[in-house]
């Protein structure tokens, strides 16, 4: 019995020792990837009140490419109404800071009808996308200064302003809106205008409203997670009441309501999921939405209404 | 409420039952032989033992409580009773009246010496039930085990149609289903999490178990509530005559099982406990390391334990009472502290999960032909993870966050076995379960010194639901060649002012072909009202049990299976093909996580879809003789489709496995030496990898600047495959029988030829600094020894 036991221990230890070498490395093998063919990835997001058009054109890169995706210069980007009536064109001269930027004399403008994006770049197959600018939002807003209190996990009891919004719910389309509130600050001593600062908005248990994690706005949709259509009336959300800090005074509030095309709304949603999921070890992988013919990027249009808050 | 909703259906079922009663009303020329089949020494009930009349060629299998009822024509009959591992008992009986007889079988013939009656109902071609498999616990204990710790679920993974989730894990993926689609019953009570040590071991302690079976399809009407399989595990009842103990010491854990009579032949008990001791072994080493650097200390901890207990009381000749309980818990954590003069900081991270069940069962023999079992049960699963941080500078700042989820069930059930004659065996019953789901709440405690302290609970509220079902089934012979099992299972769920109901027909047939072959076919429709949300990329116990709700519809499936089977000598061969369609499957959306943002409901994070699974399974099994074991092969496909995943396209399920092969053999070299070997091969696991990346932007909140980011593009969902998996495990056991007990020295080797199987894949860098994606394995060859002593 004793000999058997000693033999067993010795054999166990010997095999365990032999196994340590492979255990330390642990690599089974490298996974073979098919060769990657670079394609164009294009993002153009434009609003009717914008005074600049930004087009980002990059090449896709294999995940095994250490350099990652690179900007593509020499591209020609055209925006046309329908398929032939070119409205704007961006080219090599507009290539600044890894993107194409065209400053406009006036605003982008509101266009009815389908707009088409065409991008041609040397060495790549051309890509295209279409999008329709949504109608200018019709907004009815009720504002209640210091109209509510809540208990914040971080700040205890907080006094907050209440915004109640009615938006038009078009029966034949999926309506989505991106909402921001800005406060105008001045220097209390010199009375110099310091500029508009974005106010953080908060939703409270309304499935039609979600936080947009990249820009801090709120996205309002007439479709909830189950795909059921909801009305867009009595949308209520909150902000912490603006408080004058030392030497700074808030003198005005405004609300910016951007109507998003359905494609742009999906792009915002997937970008938010992608970027917030990247920090969560437990998150499922996200596929970024695209309406570009290559499958990468987005051509999205919006129209904006600004409401001064009394 | 339940019965008002069931009203129409209930009436129809009652009418059906009444009709059946009239049709099979007691034959005045027939008498009934009934009783229990039990171990002659311990009094343990032998479920599944067959009682066979050689003259009429009719027989019956004892039910899960060992009760049998065989109605035969008046007169003398030769009866033979058989059970695997026991000496068959043959006797003549004069049935001039109903006779109650408990039959005692003597163990000790072991599998190798068993004589199998040619007429035994145990033969695979005689059984109507298809897609069901049983492995004797005695055989399970002789198979190789990682770390010397026998694991019942890992043995089940060696059967065709049953797959593991990954290297070392205990999860079961049955015929393309997910783990939540398996109903795991311990003494008839559902267990919601069966994992210890992040899934490397299951909660089932083999020393406390007497019987285990898995049903993958052709579900009889008495089962419901899950789509893919029914796993039934029964604890030992406890020795009725003598005290016995069984102790095992392995490199992972030690366990002790004690059983014996409370009142001889009247009442018995069984207690079993198991605990790991890695924490006890490494604590002195960590303490020494902390003493060397007292300003920075780290204290990791991990252990699991489980307790099984059972009381068995024969109240009278017709009544028996059983009280079963189980508790298992895992505790993982790490605590660290740093001291810098008057300043200090501490961090304590914890992850723990536990299961508890209790069951009270009352068996009653109302007549020789009518038996009932009434059960009251409670089942609890709880998962907690949390972190507590304290910083001591000028003020004391502290933050504690605890995430908690769980499910608690209270259930009542009654089942009847009614044997009107030897050609019919009817089962009917009802069940009611109250579920309370806690789908993930976060408790926050904050104290920032100069700001008000916070103590709040965030997250979704508990959800309560009631689930009920009725069933009736009849197994009967239509002719000498054709046996049928027909039944219906009707269930209802009431949740959030919504109700779902489901009528589920069940059918199975066995048609004897010339040459001793049996053709079998089955159809089963199933519904499932509880769902497990799990991250497919992780093996962590982040499982979140959620109910079907007003927004989340139940999972449903239908499965059809066909096959042939035959016994060649002492080798059983079975070939089955199946197709399973599934709908209402639940999955996280892309980007979703179990760590829900505080203002987001879990229902917003999930999506529902459909799936299918189909394949062929071959099993060649030798149950008797010095050499036993089986060869299993599965060729299968399993696919999923969700509108919100993979752009709405169909994709292979993560555990879609084209080929799955297992060889399992146990051989008794001598009375002292027993060896066993397991070899398995499986197609590599499907996985999604990022293939490429691109840049994009969104305007910032002001609209004046842009925010650029790089996004990785995943492949089509599960478009890649890991390398195939294959492994050989060996075991050698030396047994010494002494006057004071029996000793076993068990030497086993996991992964004997040291094949490093893929466990996960990740982006890495090669020697030149270029990105590569590598598969990593974590289990090389692992030898182990265990010592077992029983008296």
C-alpha cells in the first residue's frame, strides 16, 4: 500500500512537471484569416443648418494590420439631389486634418427628395448611398424652472428643471429626434458673452427616450425596443437647474431639436452601443450600422429647429 | 384563476380520463401483483427494475419510487425480476387475488455477471421511450475524472447528442439547445445553476446519487417546461438496516457520505458533504507573503461546498415520506489593502453564487393499481457580485456596489400512476409553481465625507409569475408489434396581467420489425416560460434568469425523431435522427450586457428569434461483462436567426458541432484492478472575430466639432471555427477489501497525450509586433490521485 502510494505520488509529480512547459505557453495556434481587400469607408453627416460639410473617407484595414484604417486622399465626394443634380462637391483641395471639410457661404439648406452621395477614390471601387432629409421638426415645449426634485445617487437631493415636449409623429415613417439644451453664460463682471454650453439632460423611465452616450443628447423615437409604435406627446425629461457659479451667470436657455433620418438614427444607436460596449467586458459584440454600398460608414441627414426657452 | 383559465381544457381532459377509466375498467378475471422492488440489503428502491411475466410475455418497469403494478389473468405465473447490477429473481406466483409483494434483489453480481432475461423490458428494442439514456452510477465512478473529482454532467457530455460548452465546463448543450433548455431535476426539484468553480464541476456529488438519466427527445407528457432535455438525478434514500460511510480525498476536494437507519426498516437518512480546500492550502503561503510586505497585502479566496441530505420514512404499508435537501455555494473574491503612513486604501471584490432546494414527497398506494406522489418543493438560485472600496486620506471615502440576481420557486405537484391492466400504464397529474425573479438589481452605498451618504437600490423590480400544468399519458400495446405512448401536456403562465397557454401533444411509438429490430418514432411539442440570459463568449456565472413577460413571449419547440435499435448479444445499438424547430429564443442584443445601465430595463437589452437543430446520433453500448462502455457519434447542425443580430441573417449557433465522437471503455483486469479510458473528438467551437476596422465620426454635442473613432467589423456571426477538440483520459483503480472496509486508490490522467485544446481566442502580437489572433488552451495533461474509503 505504502509503495503504491509513493509510486502514485511520484508518477503524478513527474507528469505534472512535464506538462508545465506547455501550460506556461498555452498557445494552440494562430487563426488563419482570409486576405483582406481594402474598401472605402465613408461617413457624411449633414444637417440643414450646418455651415460646414465634413466627409471622412478611409480605407478599411485588416485587424492584423498594425497601421489600422488610413485616410484616403484624392477622393471626389459629391452630393446630388436625385441622381444627377449635384449640389455639393468636395475634392482633394478640401482634404484637411484627415477628412474632407467644405465651409459653406450659407447653411447646408433643406432639401426635399432623395439625396445621393457618390465617392470615387483612386484604387477603390466607388461607393454610393442615398438619404432623405426629414421634415423640419415642429416643436411644442413647456418649461418649468426648478419644477421637480430628485435623489441622485451621486449628489443627494437635486432640484431640476422640467421640459415637456410634443413632437409630430408621422404615421408612415419611424421618427427619431436628437435633443440638446444649451445655456448661454456671461461673465458676471464684464458682461462679456462666454458662449453656449450644453446642459446634461436626464430621462426618467420613458421608453421613448434614450441617452445618446457620445454627444450627451437625448434620442427620442416613436418605436420602442419591442417595435411597437408610440406617440410623441408629453415627452418629459429633466436637467439639473442651472446655478450661477462664481463670476459666471446664465442668461438664456435654448433647445435644439434635430430630426434624424431613420438611417442616421440607426447609425447613432449602433455607434453608441459600439462605443459604450467597448468598455464593458461582458457586452456582446456590436455590428455598426451602415447604409454605404461598401458596408462601412453612414450617409445621414438631419434638420433642426431651435426653440428659445423663456 | 388557474382552473378558470383551464376550464374548457380541464373538462376535456377529465372526460378523456373518465373514458379511459371505463375502457380499462377492472377485468373481473384479472388480478394485480404490486409492491416495491428494492435492494435486499439496504432497502434502496430500484427504480426502473423490470417485473416480467414469462407466460403472458407482459411486464412493467418500476417507477421512480420503485413501485410496480402488474395486472395478469388469474392463475399461476412465472415472474422474473431484473435490474442492472443485481441477480435476477425468478419465482412462481398463484394470482387468485390481488397480491402485494415487495421484491428484494441481491446486489453483488455487478454488471459483468448480470444475466439478462431475454424478455427483459430493459432491452432497448422493447422500450417505447426513445432518446433516453441512463448510465449506472457505479460505472460513472469508474471513469477518469479531472482532479480525481467525479462529475456526473461531464459523463453525460460523452453521450451522443449531448455536448459540452467548452473545455472543462459542465454546461450541457443537448441537440442544439442552450443550457437553460435543460430541466435539471434533483429529486424532482429544478436546479437553476449546476456549476461549481465557474463551470469546471457540477453541483452533483456522485457519492450522494443513486440514479441518473437524460431524455433528449420523445418527451412523455409528464415532463414540460423546457425545450431540449430532462435530466433526472435521484439521491440515495439511505440504508435501512446498517450504518455506512464513504469518504473520498482527492487533490481538489474531500467528501464524506454517511447513511443508515433511524428506525430499522422504517426510517433512514443520508447525509453527504463536499468541500474544496485550495483556499486552506494556499492561505499560509499568502499570509507569509503578506508578512513580508505588510503595507501592500492581497488575499484571494475561492472555495465551494455542497451538502446533500435525505430522510426516508415508511409511515405504513401504503405510505412513504421523503424529505430531501441540497445546498451548494461558491465563494470567489480578492481583498487588497495598501497602507501609506496615515493614508490607506482597501478594495474587496467578491463573486458568489448558491443553490438551495428542499422537497417533501409523500408516496401513497391507493390500490394495487393506483399510486400517487405528492410533492412540495422550494428552489433558490442567487448570484451576487460586488466591490467595496475605502480610501482613508483627510476624510474617509467609501463606495460599495453590489449586483444581485436570482430566482426562487415554490411548487406543488401531484402525480398518479394507474395500471388498469398489463397492456396499459397511465400517468396523470398536475403542477403549480410560483416563481419570483430578481433580474439584476444594484445596491449602491456611497460616502464621500463632506457630501450626504447614499444607500439606494437601483434596477428592475422583482417579477412574480405563476406556472401550472396538467398532463395525462398512456403507454399501451396496440398489437404484439406496436406499442404507443400518447399524451398531452397543457400548461399556462400568468405574469404581469398576461397569460400564455400551450397545449402540447406528445406521441411515441415502437414497432417491432422482423429480425428483432425496433423502429421508433416520436413527436413532442414543448413550451418554456423561464429564460437564461447568458453571454456566449464567457464561461462566468453571469447567468441571469428572467421570465417570459408581457413583452417577452415564451420559448416553444417541436421535435420529431425516428430511429432503429437492436440488441446484438450484450451490445445495444441505436441509430436516431431528429429535427427540432424552436421559436421565441431569447438572446442579448448586439452591444448588450448583463451589467445593465441603471436606467435601462433588461427587456430593452434582449431580442427574440428562431432556431433549428437536426442531426443523427449513433450509440453502441455494452452494459454487461468485464468490459463495458460505449461508442457515440453525432452528426449535427444547429442554427439561429434573430432580427437584431447578424443583420437578421441565419447563423450557426455557438455550439453548433458537426462531428462529435466519444469512446468510453471500462475493464476489470482482476478483482483488484480496474482500468478505464475515454477518448473524445469534436468539431471546433464556432466563434465571431473582428475581421477588419474602419474610421467613422459623429458630430459632437455642439455640432461644431466631430468625434472620430475606429470601429472593428465583426465577421458574420460565428463564421470562424476553433481547432477541433480531442482528448484521451485514463484511469486505473486499485481496490482492497479489508474487514473494516474497502479502499480504492484511483490514479487518473486527464488529457493523457497532452493535446492543448483551444479554450479562447484573443488578439496578440507576434515576435515582430504585428497583430495576430491566437487560440489559447489552458489544460495540459493533468494527473491526479484520489483515495476512497467506505465501510
